[in-house]
C-alpha cells in the first residue's frame, strides 16, 4: 500500500472545500483496506458541518477488520461544535490511523494522537506532512499566532506604479485581472483599505465573483474617522463594517458612524498599529484579510512584517513618473539588508496582464 499516494488523495479531497471552512482547517479522510483499496472517504465541507472523519466513518457501526484510516490532520480530542473525532475513531473500532500533520491548535496538538495510542490504536504520523501543512496556512497562523492571515493585492504598471502623478488609476489592468481580484475577495473573510483609497476610488469592497456567498467584512483605516457620507462604505450595510481610528476621533463622529452601523475600534496612538488591529480582527473571529491599498497602508503592513502573501497584477504598461505613487509607498529602507523579501510562488498570464503570487 502506498501511504503517500493515498494521503495525497485525501489532500485533494480536503481542497474541495478550499476557502469555505474558516475558522476550521481543511481536512480530508479516506478509509482503505490493507491493500489500499478505498472503502469510504469524506472531507470537512464547512464550519459547523461534520468533520472529515465523520463523513468517512459515519456509515459504519464498526469498520471492516484491518481497515486503515488516512486523515490529513490529527483528529481532535476536544468538544467544539461537534464531539471529538478521536472518540469516533474508537467507537468505530478503527485499528490503524495514518495522519498527515499534527494539529498545531493548542487545544489538540498531540492530544488526539495520544488518545488513540492510549486506546491501543496503531498510529503513523507525518505522512506527506509538508503537503498537508501547505493547504492550511490560514488555520495554522490563526491558531499559532492569534492573527488573521494577510494577503496584499495591488494592480501595478511595469514600473511598480498604482496611479499616474495626477492620481488616475482606473484602469491599470484589464477586465480579466479585475475579475480575478473579485475572486480573491470571495476567498478572504475581510477586505481593508486606507482612508485615502476610500476617498480617491470609493471602492465597494464587495465580492462580485460569488455575489450569493457571504460578503467580506469591510475594514477601513482612518485615524481621524473623517470619511465621506457619500461613499459606498458609509451608505451600504451589505456586510459588517469596521473602522480603525486614533484617539482624535470626536464623540460626535463616533456617534454618527456607529448610528450608521459602523463598528469603531480606537487605538491609543494616533496611527493604529497593524499588529494591534489584526489582533482585534482575530478577536472578532476574522481569519483572513485582503489588503487592497493604498500605498501608505501597504507600507504599514510591510514595515510591521504583517503580510503573508502577495498578489501583484502587473499590466504591460510604463507610467514613467517619479511623482506617481508606487504600490509599497515609502518603506524607508537604506540598505539591501533591510529589503523586504518574498518568495515567488506562481506566475500566471491573465488577459494581457501578469499575476505574480509570492509568499513570505
């Protein structure tokens, strides 16, 4: 029996629910006989729905003798929205479990494996571990750092500009790239922009790729809280809205914004710290954030080393002005040793444009 091949099939199962399980991880499970023939399988489809182990084992009172359960993530040993999957495995009389990755969640982290071992079940862990870890970067960051996973998205020219010197930015990239940008919105629980971008572009900050899906939480960084009452953000209650501001926001402004349904989170410092803001979002159950600009906000995320992934939509155009805004804003680096380093992950041509994906 090829353990790695079956585990990769379980990973493929888990990925069927990609972007749909937050705050839970992606998990796939396959039950086989000792020769590797698949008897049943399942995956976690959405938070609140049965876990992968339940889908794979649910039709059995007890599994066939000598069958093996493959699962991409360590079975849980605690009560959440559903009972512990480790107990289900014992109930179904599984004799051997092969696990891809130990669950980094402190509530689990080895406890599920130990529960199985204590019951006399044979456990093999770490099969395709890196591949299992790779499908759950959002979950891993959430449970190990208590922070949302952060992606930065920018549409830029070949010389790294997001607008002309006069501020014109619509449209640097083509319609196919903009459609992909909306798909990215559907894959994140929240979207953030700064006050300047809100004023200049009046973005709707909605998901038009999958309009019937849950709309992302809309986040604005505006120290003064002074935003236009005519903006889509102010007028639309399509999804929850959060505004991060500083201590200078007046009580009248807070009352005005809150009476319109906007959640105000004030920092004690004039400019809300990025890590502080991310922890506040995590406390509200937000697991992922897509930062769409502008350049000052992007620079703040980069300076605090709070970005995990980068999506650069690059148009085959040169704006060619030193006064035009660059996508990163001013980072203040004076040496190459300070330079912020990403690792290229993928390159894809979308229409006339190029999508560059990079990770930390």
